[in-house]
C-alpha cells in the first residue's frame, strides 16, 4: 500500500484530537504521512462547521486543495468531521470535487472504507464513537504539549449551538482509559497536558460510578512527566466546582491556576433565551468562590454579542460585568444564526452593524483590562515554557502557566533556549495581550 496522506485539521482542539486519531489509524494500516499536500496521494480535510465562519473556512480550504488533483499527485480528496455530519449528502452536489465525505460518527472506519472502495461517497452515522487508550494516535502538536480529550459530545442543548447535533450526547471516557493515555503521553515527553471536552467539568456525570473531574485530577497529578496540567472548556455551573475540586487546584502546583468558563452572557433574559443552565447570580457567586480558593487564578471566558433580543440595557449590563470581573483572557463573538437551531427562529434579530460595533466596544474594554493585568507582572521573575522562535523580531516565544497555547497571549523572550525548555525570565514589558521578558536561568 504505502500511499501518502496529508491531513489538514480545522477548528478546535477537540477536532485536532480526532485528526490525530485519523492519522494514527491510517498509519497503523501502512499509509505514509506527509505535511506537504503536493506530495500526497490522498488529501483529507477534517472540518469544523460549528458556526457560519467555520463552515466558510472549511469550504475555502477544500476548494483551495482541489488543484492538487490536477497538478499534484492527489487522486483522492476526503472531507471528514463536522461539515459532512452537519450538512449530509447535500455536499455531494455542492462539492463535486470531493471523493468521500466522512462524518463525526464514522471517521474511525476510514481505513476500512478506503480498503473496501465502495461506490457511495457519503458515510454518516450517529456519533457514538469514543476513542480510548488503545486507539492509535499521532500527535501533531509540539512534542512537549498534548491535548487529552476526556469526553465527547454535549447534552447542554444551548439554543444557539449545533454541537449536540454534530457530536451527539455527552459521553465520558472511563477513568482508567484517560489515566493510561496520560501515562503514555508522559512517557513520550509531554510536559503540558491539556484536558479538553465540550464540558470538562461534567466529566464522569454520565458514568454514574463516582467518577468526576476531581477524582481524575487526583490520579493525574500522581503520574510522572507532565509539569503542567491545564483544564479548558468548563461549564459555569456552580455544583461542578466543589470545595474539594478547588482545594485540589489550590494545593497542587502541577494543576495550572487557570480556568476557562464560557459564560456567553450575563443578562438573565438573554441567558434564558440561550438555553443556558446558569443565571447571573449563580455565575457571579461562582467567580467569587473560585477567587476565594484561588486568589491568583487566571480566568478566561467567551461571550456572544448581538444575540436576538439583546437591547442596549442588556449589552450595558454585559459591559458592566466585564469591567467588574476583569477577566484575564476573553474571547467574544458576534451571534451567528445557525440553521436548525432554536435560536435561529427567535424574533428581534440584531443588525450586523450593531453587532460589529458592540464587539468593538467590548474588546476595547477588555484590551485595557488585559494590559492592566499584565502590568502587574513587570519586574517579576516567572517560570516560562519555551515554545520556539517568534517569526518577528528575532525573539523566542513562550508561555506562563496562566496562558493557554494559541488562544491566549504569550511571552516574547530575549535570550537563548530551545523549544520545550523551562526557563526563568524577568518580565520587562507588558503589551495589551502579551508580555516581554529576559531569560535569566533555566529551571
């Protein structure tokens, strides 16, 4: 066989893990992997279709690769993941250049599908697959970082969200499976282990055997290797954040003092229309509790502006909340009405120009908050994980424990070090979303 494959992964880190599993499964079957699409006989695009912008990016990427079927070695173009799962067989007419469409419930069967050479083009099934510690997986991240998916799917049913339809209901991996994979990653030299799921704090709830995030973390901190354990994508529901979980995070230095809690909005009326399970007072009390246990915690959140029915008063309430809480990191998005979601049928849509103005206003406020936060570090010595060279200015690039890769800022470093090194750097300058530092010693 020995056919060469190039995979392009789009979307979130959860999708990236799926891409790594696809690479692992195909490599096991003898396929050769390449990062150069011009040298690949088979091209795969693992897509995201969570929102319109992601769908647009996926289609543009697919069309951008089609010329390799004419000019390169490619004879098979495959589209996998969320795009085919969401839009189904309609894509056969819309994208005739594509040879195979593989959904989120079927990607694990890709080697068999290629082997059988069936005539049909679209392979879809209900998403039930959950990879485990025995599933082949080839990391595409730097060797010192790995994402560990602890659950798949979502059962929260927010009115604006397509994920439950695309990914299926929430289903947790068994505790032993997660721990065994974490041990293997640690043995491979992974220094930063990043826990991901659509909702990490709901981990184990569906297993009904006492498994939860606190129990998982207690076992993870015992394994050798990872120096940092980071938690992403936590649902801001108060009963998930028990005293025991927060005490564990406060006591264990390997668990990053970092929480990512996408709240989406703070106005109770908007939250109700969004189908969110938490209300304003619960969210406020939760942040207060977290900071009581973890005074130095770095808080990240995501917000949606321009949701149907968001008037000026609701938007001002949101701005006031952002000023009050002072998030360390914040992502904000304009509401996008997604076909098939309950929110897309809501009355009182917000004009596009109003959404754009609200997003600019919100992010200007956050920019000032972020700069204020980062100025507190100037003059301090900090532990930094070096990621590699920065492509502008000849500096290195690294991160603090309070900065997640790709989604948060970084530390631009003066000095010499290699990717994966741990150094002690003195912070010399604060930028709105990044820091500048001078390497002093290794650590």
